[in-house]
C-alpha cells in the first residue's frame, strides 16, 4: 500500500543497456525469416506481437536504417523471383499470373506494414522515406510491372483484350479491372504509371480504331444507321469506364470517341443525300433527329451544322410556298400552308431538339425571312382571319378557338409590315361587324386583345372604337324608335349604324338619291340625332347598306334582301315599267361601275328579278330593264347575293396608299421626336434611330427616311449643319 499522501506512478520502460549491432542483426534476421514465411503463406505460425516488439526495439535503438533497408532488399529479392515466374507465362495467361501475384503481394505488404507500424510512425517520418506499404508498391512497379519482359507484353495484352471486346468478343472484365487498378496503385498517389504504360497507348488505339470504323461505316450506311451505331459505341465506351477503366480516363476517352464519331463527320452526316438532315426534316423523322441532336449536343460546335441545315431548308420550302402561284390565288390555302409548316417545325424543335433556344431562334429567323419576301402575306393573314372569324371557328370549343388565334398571332409576329396587316384587318373587321357575319363578338374581342398585347394600344385603338360604335348605334336606334312611335313612317323601318370618322375604313362616296319614303325617314333620323348631339355632322354611306323589300310577282309575294343600291333600282319600278341603264344612273345618282355590278346580281339566271334587253352578260348604258314578273323561288325570303368580286391581292412589294401615307406621317413624327431630344444628329445615326423606333410596325426604307428628312428641312423643322452637310440640327 502506498502512503495516503503518496501516489502510484507508472514510468515508461527505459532500457539501461543499448542494443549493439550484433544483437540488432540477430533481431533483423528473425524479422527477415518472418517476412519469408509471410511470402511463403505461413503467416499463421508467426507471433505478430513478438515481431512488432522486435521491430519496435530496432527502431528505438537507432537501427531503423538497418530495418528499412533490410525490408526493401528482402521484398525486392522476392519480387525478382516472382517477376521471372510471370515473365515465363504465355500471353494468354499473363494477366491471370500478374493479377494473382498482385493480390498476393498486397496481402503480404499489409502484414509487413502492420509489423513495421512503429517504423512508419517514427523513422519513416523523421527521414522522409517512403512508407512501408507504398515501398512495396514502388518495388512491384519497378520489379514486375516494368520488368523488361513484362511491361510491353502487359500493355499489348490489355489493348488486345479491349480490341476483342470492341469486336464483340467476350472478355474477363474483372481481370482487366484488377490489372488496371494495379497500374494505378503502383503509381503511389499518382496516375503516371497507368497513363504511361496503358492510357496513352489505349487512347491512340481508340482514335485509330474509331477513325477507321467510322469512315468505313459512313461510306456504307445512311445517316440514321450511322447515328445508331455511334450511339451504341458511346454507350459501350461509357460501360468500359464503369467496369474496368480508371475514372480519370473517362473525359479523355469521351473526347476522342466524340471527335472521331461525331465532330469529324458532322458535316457529312448533316448533308448526306437522301438520309441527311434535309431528308429527315422532309420525312418528319422525329426520333432520328432527336438522336442526332443528342449526339451532336456532346460536341456543341457541331450543332451549328444542324441549325444551318434547318435554316436553309425551312427558308427554301418557305420561299417555294410564298411564291407558289396556285396558293397565291387562294389566301386561305396560302396561310394554311404557313400554319402547317410552322406546326411541323415547332414539333421538331420541341420533340427532337428539346426546345433548344438556339433552334427556336433559327426557326424564327427562317420564317421571318420568307414570310416578308412578299408584302401580300400581311393581306393574306387578314383574309385568313376574316374567314376564320366568319365561319372557321363555328362549333369549336373555347380552347380550340384560342389555339387557332394563338397560331395566327405566332405568324403575325414574323411580319415586318404590321401596318399593312392593320389596314386590311380594319377593313375586314368593318365588313364583319356591319354585315353581322362574325362568328362571335367574344372571338373578335379576344383577337383584338392579342393584337393589343403584341403591338400596344395605338395599334388596336381604332378596332376597339368600332366595337364601341356598334354598341352606341344599337342604343341610339332604340331611343330613335321610341321617339318615332306614333309618327308616320311610310311603311319604312330604319336601322342605322353610326360610325365615327377615323375609326372605320369608309370611302368618300357621294350618297345616291334614296326613294322618297326612305329619304324622309333618313331626314327624320338626322334631325333627331343632331338635335340630341351638338357639334356633329352626318354623312350617309349608302354604298354600305342593305334593305329588305316586299315584292309582288305573278307567282306570289317575296321578301328580297338586297343592297341599298339595288333597293333604289327596284323601287324605281313602282312608277315605271321599263327604264334604261343611263336613266337609272341619272335618276339614282349611283356611280356607274357600282350600278352595273349591283344590276348584274339582279339579272343572273338564278336570281333574275329583272329582265334585260338585249340579253347578254355585259351591261351597257342603252340596255333596257324591266321587272321579271315570272320570278319564282321556293323561299319567301330571298337573299340576292352580289356578284362575288374576290378580293384581289396587291402586287408583291406594293404598299396600299393609305398605309404609305400613314408611314410618311409616322416617319416624320419619329424624326422630329428624335431630333427634339437630341438637337444635333448625324444622318446615319438618325436613320438608325428612326428604324429602331418604327420596327414594331414596319421596316422603314432608308431612302424613304431620307426623303422625309428633306421634306422636314424644306418645312424648316430641321436644317443641315453649316460645317458638315451630313449632320442635322433641330429648329425649335
């Protein structure tokens, strides 16, 4: 027992007698024998605790160098014997022998490392030598992996096996993995051995293999077949990395295979006759295009070839479509062709090219190119919408209607001449509203809302004004009918639309002379309207109206729905039996061309309300007209259609005069606005600024801009600089 005041103290063992060299050598011999036993697979007979203590004592008594050098020499000598055995193996068994001895070596080195743990912790650290296990790896590298009779054979055998696998032969992948892992491990924290003894040669062989295979395959197969082969090869190489190659090889291998299979042949694949991109676009090969896109995406630079092919082909077929004389005869067919083309390539970009932004941009630019080759496209889009809103949307759900209008807006976005479209759309909308032929007001308002979103309030303000006028007209007519109750109307029931000048595309046509009964009612309305609204003026647009008149024939009574001009003509026969065309012109004051067109509808065989002498298709001033009392129809109410004058398209590159005039005003307004804020500006800069401001509505011609600048200089809004004639100054 220790004293209560004392403590137990355990002090480290300190030998009093140092170990001499003889004793150290003897201790080492015991350790060397143990290492031999380990190499001979007799480790179970050894006491690792005793061996550890022997190694510990050697290091503790400053014999670490003896121990370290002894281990180095012993392992090296053992590996020399192993190397000779491996060198004698045939090529077919080389990897098996090497792999077996490598696994054995790793196990033995772990045992030796455990015995010499104290050596690693002290002597190796102090002298900065290679740790024992790593020393074993270095020795295996030098004595076996890089043995004169093994190194080259090893590299060649590895390459031969991989080549066999590429040629669809089965190989032992686990054997390759073990061997390649050995090359990585013996590099000791470095992949130098793996790279120098295998990877460099492997990558060279890979490049050569795929260069030859791709050249041969592409010369004998179609683009889709080649793409499938390339896709398969890339998967195979990825599998090799996963199963036996070192991860560091993946990027290098991928780059080489992609270069040989994709980069070097991208242009050929895209342009290959009868199976390249153009054939795939033409035949709608969604899956093949998707495969090409996925493969080319691995080498982003090659996607340019695909985009260029898409652009060139879409421009080509688009140009053919907009110059097709048959389609130009039918605006609806023309626009349907554009929509089908857009749908087809939208699907390709979406499903094959994963909605790639660059491909979307390419497609947009291609459509902009050919759609704007012909100014008639703007008119045709409006005509198509006119047909759509009159009958094309009937029976469709709200979602389908929205979809069709959205597709039209998509085409509208490509237009540069949006002002030409606006001009025609306004005319067509006016006709639909005044004739009541629109499918639905909701669809009309939806379309205007979409145009407003695209182009702003200014673009649609007049269109919205038309709807406002129609609503106010209905309210005004209700009020007028209440006002007229009990008054003599002469059997005439009047219904009017009051149109605001500026909103509607009305023509300045002199009003015809209306029959007295109708004229009296119109005068009555005029007095009423001007009495309830101050500061307004009414101009009658008799060329735009319709009338329902009751007629008595020998076959019975009918109600005829006719134009205002036709009503004036027919009511003349209440007082006369026969009249010449010349007399009609003088009496009714209807423009000659309009009168003859409206008369034509009354003398056609199907609706022959009037007889003409002499008979014939042409109408001359001296022709005599009379009522066809034998007119017959199964219907009581008969609509007399005007002889259809199909709306003719403007010539390509022609701009309607109203649009031309609006453009002049817009260009001048933009010039003044810019110069007012900038005060002084050089000519090219001014042209660029004006173009930028007006691009949303149309693409102004620099020559026209120059003319408007000259006009503004003449009117003293601008002046040329006295020092530089290409510079303009703003005059306040």
